[in-house]
C-alpha cells in the first residue's frame, strides 16, 4: 500500500505533505491550472489529476508539495506563479516542478526571477514540457496520432487563450526565445512519442548554449514517462535540492 499523504488547501492551491517530511518545498505548476483548487479526486480512467501528481512527487522526494493555481492567461498566470513562489521562498530555497503548460510557465518564472534579481529555485524538474508556444516543432504533428490521450487540438486552444494578443515569440512569454544564462540546473523528462518532444530537445540545446546544467531524459512512450517521473524528480532534487526549512506555516 502506498504511504499516506496529507492534503490541505493553502492560500495558493493544494498543499500535499509526504508521510515523512524532509523540509524541502516543491512548487508544482500543473498543466491543468484549475485542478490545484480541488480537494476531490476526479473519476478514474482519465488523465492523472494535479492532486495525484503532487502526491507522487511528495512520496518520491519527501518534499512538501505546493500545487499552485494560476489564471488561464499571460501575464496574469506569471503573477500567480510569482505569488506562489514568494510564499514558498519565505522558508528558504525552493525546488520548481511543472508539467506541459505549467512547465513553460515555470521556465518563464525563473527568467523573471533572474531578471528581477530575486533568489532562484535550487533546481527545476519539467515533464512533457510545453516550452515553445509557437507549437511549430515537427513532433507536434509527427506524434499527434501516437498518443491517444494527448489532445493536440485542445492544447492549441489553451495556448491561444494563454498567449492572448502577445506574439508567440515574445521572450517573456515563450521560454525557448529567452536568454537562459544564470538559471539553476534543469531536469527535462519527455517521451519519444510525445507531441512536445521537440520542445524539450530544443530547450535543452538552448540551455546548454547558455551554460545551464541540463539533464534530458527520453522515455519510450507516455506510459513509461508517467511511471518514471517520480523517480526522475527524486534524482534531480537529491542532486540539487538539499534539505530546506520546515514549511508548516504555508497552510492557512
């Protein structure tokens, strides 16, 4: 039986406490931005909920996971992510994690923090990351039919709502077009059949050119990615996260 986690509602979204807390704070930006407001678990058979992902991360890393809510459009989403980060950072350094659109927001958050002179996360872990909002990578259409659970059409609509009137190549909006110098170590986990495969490949190359430490791993398919993501997060956090102060006061 999987060890129990404790879930509470905090000021910026769900707070998931692991069975044995290490003191690490992990700020998780989910793809489904609204799921971080729900304490209930959705019906089985669909995609994993943000709560389920946060629970896996908490068990694997020993971190208290703050699963943040953010608005559907930019730059309001960045403002929400910044508020969540500042709340976590009150206790010390933070580890950042994100999936798909949440991963792209996380990368944009790190660029914003660097440019404003704020303390950066210790490291970041991005899974199936949407890191190029132009969605022009060849894998978007080459892999569109490979994974029946991945709805590329819906994702395009979400990206259109998120970007609004901003150019898709705006460096503040689109991490792939930003200067990445000075960012902390980044772990990228993606599937070979993932429509967003090229996002991680291109971002890893861009980060390497900007002298950012990158750990890129490619799994055979999305099922292997889901199975391997908690262990991958643990590896990245263990190498770069360290023990952080207690976070009990994050829950309101």
